[in-house]
C-alpha cells in the first residue's frame, strides 16, 4: 500500500503546531506518568470539545494529578492543551476525509506513543464521532444576532388641495435583535 503522504496532507497541516510539539515533549519528559492518567486527560479533552468550557472539576482533577504524580500544573496544562489541539485539528476536515489508518500514521509522525494513538483513534472513530463533529461545526459557525421582535406601522395622510388630492403613506418598521439592538426604518 502506498504511503498516504504521497496523496494527502497530514490532518495538522504542513508544520507541526507548537501546542502539539510541546505536548509530545512534555510526555517524553514525564514518561513515568501512568497511562490511566493520560487516558483521563484525553477523555477530559474530549469533554472540553463537547462543552467548550473548562469546568472547575477539570481543574480539580488536574490539581490532583499534579500532586499525585509530582508534575507541575503548568506541564499538565501543556499536555492537556496539546490533546485538545489534536482533537480540534482532526475534527476540522469533513468526517469523510479523515480515515483511521491515515490518522494513526499522522500521530506516529508526531511521535505519540501507540497507547495514546489508540485512545485518540477510539475517540475520533467511536460512538461520539457525530457529537464531536457537531460541536466543532457549531463552534466554528458564525453567530449573528437573531430577530427578537418586528413591529410595523402604516400611517396614511390625506391632503386636499385645490388642484388634486394627495395620499402620503408612511411605513414605520422597528426590529429588535437578541443582542438588544433596536433598528428603526421609515
């Protein structure tokens, strides 16, 4: 089978993002970190993408890991950020373009270990795949204000002159949007 690099770019682009390279570097520095802790960090990164906010429980778990495994919170945040970055970049192209084998090869090129590659593969090609893609699409979609209310009024003024009668209509529109703006047109 030909090398996929001959016909497809890696999911992360031509250059390795700094967040991912720092994550791999910290994982090598802290190779004594048990895989269960790494698995928990990867599942927290999945939850981060689905919720798009870091909860206080996530921070508590990171603090607990910091104490239990004698790793600084800053280094844990670098690893966590790298995992979130990998998932976001992998979810950017449409689902049909990213294949499991190609994704695994790209992660090997980034120098991730095999258990981490398997865990990422289970997340991206598992049961929550559609939820992850929907969450990313919702986040990347432009959010414009919605129309909250629309009021209109029609005033007709009748004038009589010695030469002719004149009807002067006046239309008045008022839009209220969800960002509390009021737009008025006459």
